[in-house]
């Protein structure tokens, strides 16, 4: 099968299209013919081993996992003899966890993994835009105990996590203030933002408004301002916190009436089922910036690393079997 492989850390040029062995499902696994994946900020950080601490977990001198990619959408081609939950021909979407490997034509996963039937009203490209940002947003908003009627600010509202967080916050009944650049104002309004702050034209640190929940999806807000702008018992959610912010967050949670949540999100199949139901009810929209074919993943990495994408950058793997959205 074809896959994008990397054997060293570095620039997008380390990503190369190669023929590799097709996986075979174990007794408790499903084999998926993969039709779409995506490139996220996490992918390029892993590719570069940036920050350096990544090497301690994923390979000190070179990557342990040779095929990147975290999300997938495809069709089940074969199942192990003990599989009960799925059958051949099911259209599915989900995440591969720490095994990665979705930059490939096939992948094999345990049936109990983070995988669910694809929403019926979405193409594979649309469906694959949901799990990374969607599951991250859902995890943190639940940790923040989001409630109807709350005043919520989302920093980085136009990215993969931000666009999902905005739609979820509105679904949960919150009043949402979105922080983004001028070029993304119309996008966030179309997703339900009640108020928009253009950080290129306004110094957010001078605002006096306070919030029940502040969700920094990109790690670029001022920690001091964010904490000051929280109500008592409010939550600061840091989806992209570095070690120093994590330490500050622990201290703030212990010494004040405000709560700071950071760290690595966790997910489960039920999260995807939750999204599937919302999507089929027309309550969640996919947000796709660009689509690239598998062989152009290096170019997709270059674009995502610039930090200006809107929503998701999708990779199409089998164009003949995939209802494509034009770039």
C-alpha cells in the first residue's frame, strides 16, 4: 500500500511517499481502507520534534512511528474473527490514538478504539474534519463544566479546535465571544459567534469584560489577562499549554477560586457517536480550508505550519472512491 513515511525529524521534505506492507487485522481488529485524513498542528510538531520533549516519548534520535496521521475516514474491508461491533462495508471515521498511521491507504485498529459509523450526511473529507478538533473541544468544554447561559470566550476561534468549540458552546447554550483575525470574522459569525474580537485591531488585554469560561485553543493568549478576566469559580481551558503554563495552572487552581485545565485530552468512541448525532441533526458543520492529495502532504504541512489555516486541512487518499470537495 502507499503511505507517507518519515525516518528522521525535520522539514516537510522528510515526508516521502513509499510502498509499505499492508496491515492484516488481528482477531479483535478491523481493517479500514482509508479515504481521507488531515494535517493538524500536532502533526507538524511531531514531524519536527518541536518542542524537544517530544523526542522523549516518540524517539530520541529518530521517530519510533514511521507513519504520522491521527484521524481517518474510510470503509471497513476486513474484520477479525472476534469482531462483533462492525461488519465489512461499514463506513467509519475516528482516530488512531498514539499508534498514528493514518497517512496511508489502509490501517488496522481494535474494534474498541475511537471509531464509529460515519455521519450519513457527510462525505469522507467532511467526516475526517471532525475528530481532531471536535474531540479536543468536547473534552475541554466538559472539563470546564460548560452550562447554558454562561459567557464563554474562545481564543483561536477559527482553527480546527476553535471552530468545533464555538459550535459546541452554542449547542450547550452559551453566549460566545470569538477571538480571531480580520479575515476570519465572517467565518466565526457563520458558526454562531455572538460577539467577535479582532485581535489585529483591538488590544484584548484592555477589555474589562469577565467570563465564566475562557478557552485558549492555540496557546497564544495572555495567561495573566485570562486569569484576571475569569469570574470566581470560572474555568480557563488551555488546549495548547506548554510546561510553564501547566505549572502556573496547577498553582492558580490550588491558590485561587479559579480553575485552570490543561494537559493531554482523552477520547472515547461515545464522543464520535455524540458528534454523529449532532451532525445528522444539522447542528454541527465541517470547516475545511484546503484539500490535498496524499502525495502532496509535504505541501500541506508547509501550509499548516504557517499557523493561518481556517478549520481543517484535509488529505484525500483514494480519489476514485471519495466524493471530493474541490480545493
